[in-house]
C-alpha cells in the first residue's frame, strides 16, 4: 500500500492505495466522484476522460500514484457549485447526449478541445474529439454543442 495525495477539483485528498490502482478507480471508488465513467477500461472509448493539469487524459490508463503532483479536474469540478460550465449548458441545449454513458468524457474532452483552440471547423472538432466514442451516435449534436460553447467562451 502507498500513501498519496491527490488534488481533485481544487481539494487535496489523502489516500492509501495499492500501487496498481488506476486514477479512474481512485476517483470512483475512493473519492465517490462517479461522474467519470468506466466504459471499456482499456482507453478505447474515452468515457473516463478527465483533465490533469488542464490536459485531457484517460483515467483508466494512468495509475493514481502517477498523478500525485497533478491538478485533476473531473466533470463534477468544471463549474461552481450549483452552476454549469458553458460546455455542459451547450450539451443540454443541443441535445448532445442520449444514454449519458459517454457524456462526462465527451464534456471533458470538449472543454480541452476548446481550450486547445481546435474549434476552427466541424471537421477539426471531429478530429480532436475522435478519442471519445458515443454508442448513441450523437456526434452531429456534440460537434454543434462544442461550436456553441466555443463561441460562448470566445475561443
């Protein structure tokens, strides 16, 4: 067992974990932050996407101990208490989700896509969001939601 400190959504959390525990499992099972979804558990679907130092990562592919010095942001930490991030609002407004299984990962990836400046065209958005799969095929609505949010955020 290893003692670690994870900074998640602006708060520090002391945890004792096995070195093999993924960041995804630490978030969901130890910190009760279940917004981050476990999809394929192989890094293929993107449902587990979070931000580490404002860089998108798939939390099922990184160990919790490897993220001890990173500032982790999950979907729960995007907006102030009781509010919504512009990307979350755009996803609702544009009906960019159905079952919701991929939605948190899509939203986190969309935030990064916008911040990285990859919203020049629908094709560019599709390319930079391609690591996130949607089983319900809401891709057209996701692209429009990203475009809306980018415009709202002036990016």
